[in-house]
């Protein structure tokens, strides 16, 4: 086929009076589009291309089993989940307080929102032991403290980076059942350690430029006696 | 035992209940047994129940229901704002407001400062104890 040249975007010759109702009738549009002129040029017939020859499909065999009752197939659902809406208080560089999980109470720096909707977060690791990690927005308090995150590049990190490795299929054998259940915990791949170091290097520099911020991130958050969470400004 | 703060025209009061909580107003008229007409430079003149007012020591010199311009002039002449902010009551309220608006990071920094101050105090105390012993 000849390569298509760049075309100007198609504009409708029929302006909308209201959505769904055009200004011109069918016969007026016929005249405006010049179908009469094209027909006149082509001997009274609108030119048609012959349909492209379809590739030969193999002859289908009749199925060997017909179910007794006609069962309706459920409709296909093509909905894709949208990325969770990020709270306005959480912007890249915000210090977050984790509320659940292994690192509950830790104050942590927010890097970016991943396509799945989870938040990418880092301690930094050297400061409070929280590695590059995903965290759900619902289990997080966004404080109003921000860290300068301009020197940090997190473009290479996404959900696939954090997915668990698919377990290798073990051949069935009685020895496997009576032996140790799982192999020892896999050592963290060196590449992940390097990623942690590069992300944290720029962050730590920005953190150290603010007095007390390093100790702040190293300390855990807790409620003390007399403190009312609904009255706290974070 | 005798009363010192009276409800009178020109008495500066603090609203202690309701949507205008914490506002400093001036009593410009008395409506009846229960209500006064109050006014402040940045609010519409409105009636308010005496129960919602806490009287202060400050009084300004105005006529009954002055025009806004005259009210503002009188308040500047009596320097109400500064007097209030320097008074012990006013200072306590300012500290309360500031504490309520503290960030999580601010609270952390205050904790560090308190620990530091306590350490210094304890050192001095230890020195004094040594010389006294």
C-alpha cells in the first residue's frame, strides 16, 4: 500500500445544534459533501474498493458435545481499574507516617505513586531501615513536612520491580514432602541494593541540609498521654 | 470582692462560644437583659448573648453605637490590640493557638529542645548540689 501522508484532522461539516442533532438534514449534507459531484465523475455510481481477500480460515469441525441446556455466557468485562486517587496532602517528597505493618510508626519519604496506585516509599534505608517499598495510601498519614526530591531519579522503579518471583515447579517426589518445606530465604539481589543506594544518596544530602530532619526520620511516631489525634495538625 | 469589669459601652470582650469563638469585640450597645450589640473592625455589628462573652480589663472611649470609622479610631487610640497581646490572658491565648497549629516535625523539634533544656538545668542543679554538700 502507498504510505499514508499526514492528514489534517477530520472536521465535521455539520455543526451541532445540541448534542445529537446537527444543523443540516440528510439531503443537505448529501449536497454539502459533494456526493453528487463524485457520482457524476464516476458514471453515476459512488466508487467502491473491492474488499481485500480474506485469509483462508481452516474448515471448522462440528463440536462433539452439545450441552443439554443453553447456558448464557457472561458478558466480557473490559473495565481496567483506575489508579487510586492520590490525596492532595501527599506530593513527591512528603514525609509520611506508616500506620501498619512491619514499619508502623516510621517516618518515611514518599517518592512517587506507582501505576497500581500504591505509593513508592523509602526510609532512607540508612536513616531508619525502611527500604524502597510499596505502601498503601490508606495506611499512611501525610505530614506537611516536605523533602527536596529533585535530585532523585525513580523512573526505573515500577510494580514489576516489586513483584514476587513465581515459585519454581518442584517435581513430585515423596522426599520433597518430608524434607525442609522451603529453601532458605533468598538473599537480596545486588541490583536492588545498588538501586537503594543510588536513590538514597541524593535524598540523604537533601535531608542533611535541614537541621534535625535526620533524627526526625530516624524516630518513630507514637501517641502520648493527653494527645488527641483528631486535634493534631500533621 | 466588688466587681471590677462591667458591661458598658466600650468594654472590650472575648467571645467564648459559638462560630466567632476567640474573637475580640467591643460592646457598643446593650439590647436587653440578655444581649449586647458587639462590633469589631473586621466583622459585622451583631447581637450576642452576654453568656457568650468574657469581659476583659480593657475599655475604650466611644459613644453608643459609633460608626465603624469612629470605632476603629477609638480602638487605635486606646491601642487595644497591643494591650490585649501584652496582657497575660492574651499571651496565653496566643501560645495556645501556636501550639495547636504545630506540625509533626515542629512537635519533634520542641521535644528535642525540651530535652536539651532539661539537661542544662539538671547540670546546673548538680553543680549547685555539689557546692551545697
